[in-house]
């Protein structure tokens, strides 16, 4: 049976049971647990240093009230990076190409930042809906526009992550298909196409990590507005 280019984004099913939960469990299995002994392995040391550096950079512009979110942001960052990079392996499924999953991560976290702002500084949070010095005639229009821009934030988070990963996977598949088709007939053309495929794979690995960082960074900025 011939497969289409978009079949790689279909959720795997075994005997009518979706296997998405396996892709959610796998990232946590791959990371080594911190040992109880004083001496750590090189892998555990590298993992700890990477998480510490990321947490420091992420929390640098945030107030101390937002530092309690450090564990959540670090875990979300590692989770997204692992899912994105594992999806580049052959015959694997990338859950983060599904808009439903990305919105399921973005909406509750964004809503939590809004609720925190409403609970702690309601007047300050509502003040974002109306810029200072706005003419009286434009007040109703600007309130509607700012409300829509506020509500569209989680949608933008989910769509950005989904679109970037989906476009990268499609581009890699198109280039790989062209390489295998050209190889028997025009090997001189297939060789530079294969080199382009290698460069695209490296670029997609960078995109997978950058998009995970951008997702968490924007959430931290939304939190900073409401803390």
C-alpha cells in the first residue's frame, strides 16, 4: 500500500489502541536517575549541568515569585526536546506534530499564568487590556483587540510548535524521496541531494531544540507579566 507524505503524522495504533502513551513515557526512561552516591557518572553530570544552565538563563529575567516554576519549566523543556529529537529517527512518531497535544500543553499552562495574575494583581493584569493614554473613542476597540490577543496566545504557542516541526519533517521526507528516485537514474544529481538531506537533518535537530526552548521561554514571559 502506497503511503502519502502526511501518513507519518498519523497516530500509531495497535489492535485499535493508540500508542501515544508509549511516546510520552519513553523520554523519562531515557534520562538517567541521579545516583545517591557522591560521585556521578559523566552522563548524569552532563545532564545536571545542562539543566542548571538552562534554568539559570530562563529565570534570569524573572522575579523571585516566578522561581517556583523552575522545576516545571525544566521538566517541560527536557520533555519537548526529547520528543522532538526522537521523532527524527526513522520509523518513529513525533507526538509534538499533533496540534491537540501542543494545545493540551499550552492552554493549561497559559491559563495558570492568567489565574495567578488575576489572583495576585487583578488591576495590574486588567491594565494590560488598555494602554495608557488611549483616546476615549478607541477604548472599546482596543479592549476587544487586546482581549483577542490575550486569548490567542496559547493557540499561537501550539501552532508555532506544530507548524515548524511538521514543515521540517515534510521537507526531509521530500528530499529523501527525491534522493532515492534520482539515485538509479542520475547519481551525479542524487549525491548533492543526499548532502542537502544531511544538512536538513542537522537543521531540523537544531529546530527541534530551539522550538522547545521558545515554547518554554514564551510561557515564562507570560508568567512574568502576571507575577
